[in-house]
C-alpha cells in the first residue's frame, strides 16, 4: 500500500503493508491463514481506525458476484463486498425488498452490518437486523457458516470484523413496495420535543435534519409507503411545518441533484429510502461523522441536553440528522435491546476542533446510556462501553475463541476489548 490509501473521508491513512483482493474464496482462505495480521476492508466509509491494520487489508469486492434469491424462504444471499445499490434493483424486479436501507446506497453489505449501520423508522431494525446467516473465513483459513438460532450468531453479526472475514450474507426479504418522499421545513423545536413519537411515526422512514442553531428544525424528510389507494398528495402544512416547494439537500444551500426524488413522486423502495442516488457521489468526503444512540423514550430529554451545547456544536457542524431504529437482539448492535433514537453529526473535517465538542456531547448524553456508532468518530472509553452492553464480556470471549492468536485484532479492537 501507499500513503495515498485512505478512507473515504481522508481522515484515516491506512497503515497496512499491502492490500489483497482475492478472486476466489480459496485464495482468501490462503491469504488469511498465512497472515499474522488481517483486517477486512469494505467501501471505506468508516471514520475511525476500525478497519486498519499493520498487516494485510483484504477486500472481498473481487470475489465472484453472488445474488441468490430464494422466493420460498424470502431471502437473498449476497456477496459481502457488494454495495446495497448494486443488487437492490434485482430484488425489486423479482418482487422483493429489504426492510430498509441506509442514507447511502454506496456502502457494502458486510461493512454496514458489521458496524450496526441503519436507516430510519420506528418499526425498522438496523441493516444487520435482516441478517439470517453469514458465511466467513476464520483466522485459521476455515470456512464457517453461522445461522440465526446458533448460539454464536447474535455476537457475530455486528462484530467489526473481529472474528472472521465475511464473504456472504443471507438477508431477510419483504414484498417489494413503492415509496413517496416529502420534505417539510421549519418544524418548531417545541413540536418535536413535545411530540417526538408523533413526528418520527409519521411515515415509514423519517429523518429530522437540524444545524442546532436557535429556531425551528430545518427539515423533516418523510418517506411513506404507497398504499393500496395509490399515491397521495401531501398537505401544504404538517404540524406547523410547511411543505418544501422544491427538492432539498440535507445541507441548506447545497444543490439537491444527487438526492433521491422528493415532492411525492412515487418510486421503488431502493430509489427513495436512501437520501442519495447511487449514480452520484454524495459529497467529496470532506467531513467527519459521529453518531450516538439512546433509548427512544429518552429522545426529548436527550435532544434538550444536546441543545444546550448548540453554541459549541453549530460552528463546527455541516448538518445533524435524527433517526429512529427498532430494537434487535444482536450483542453489539447500538440498538441492542432497546428501541432507539440516533443523533448523527456531520462535522467539518477538523478533528482537533471537533474532539473537545464530542467530549461535551458524550458527557451530556451519558445519563441516557448513549452508545456510539462503531464506525464513526467517538471518544467513549471501554470502561463506559462495557456498562452499555449486557453481552460485552461474552463478545470478548467469542473473539478469543474464534481468533486466539489475535489475527484480526488491531489498535481499535485492542483499545476497546480485552484479550
């Protein structure tokens, strides 16, 4: 590798000695078994060193393409290196859909699931919640499959690549559906905090965007499933907010050309649930991202706690997004065991300036047991993280059992999980 090998945002320069792109699973097995230090590299959308290593980075994007739909089981088995946007259209044409998608269709299936990445919706689990089985190569080069119901499965899905290199995942499917998307502007903060569940339950997927400056919330994106009665027209006013008179980008003033269609134009689920279109790069990567999950019942209080820091946050912020995630039973999922609200921050690319503000946000959200997103910038230490996950110690034992020599370990894992 060269010094030019960085993550998408450019804030991480990988320290690996080489990047391997095996073309077969057998080649991957040989590479892993022969290396003393390996990490899997996805689409490089993590903002910390979770994917870094001093040894070999391996990408599964070069493995044979797999999209195997099982209509009877209502599942699809896909290659782990595929981006969601690269196979969602095939699912739709076959009459199926995933239950949800993240804001970017550009992210890989394995990377998104391994870090607990999500979309939005009070009834929608994270993307990892759809995983029914995973196939991986373990540290000794063996091929292992874990299925829902296996004892190790809930610890293996959101595992940050700590127990193996995932090569295929089997995902639950639902019947295909269409979505209409509207944007409302200038929702009063008092309406959001007093009626948080009403706001976030107003559509299949809801996102609130704010810059944390005084005044109304900037935008609310409503992604509503098209019902049996067909498309509908949205009211010009909703909870005191007004319907946008044209397409909007989450960041005010930025052209909306790379965003998915709005203004109620119906479209397939995979063309509306993400915020951005696959055919466009959503930005140039000049940003940092952080995200914290708290129980949904604490949403209003957590919002007010963060709001007290608005003078510290706003000067360094590009935009903030608030979403909901339904509970799951995956050990290290940020939504494990509780319906959650996620507070997301897209920062200017100045890590030195952002770090002390992050520390203040983490302190403000500490009373609510805030869990950070594993793939984003955070400062929460292992002593705190251990108290936030009931199966944290079990995950450490799982790592030791599957990877006794520490082949998949790196500085990130050593910092957060005991040997």
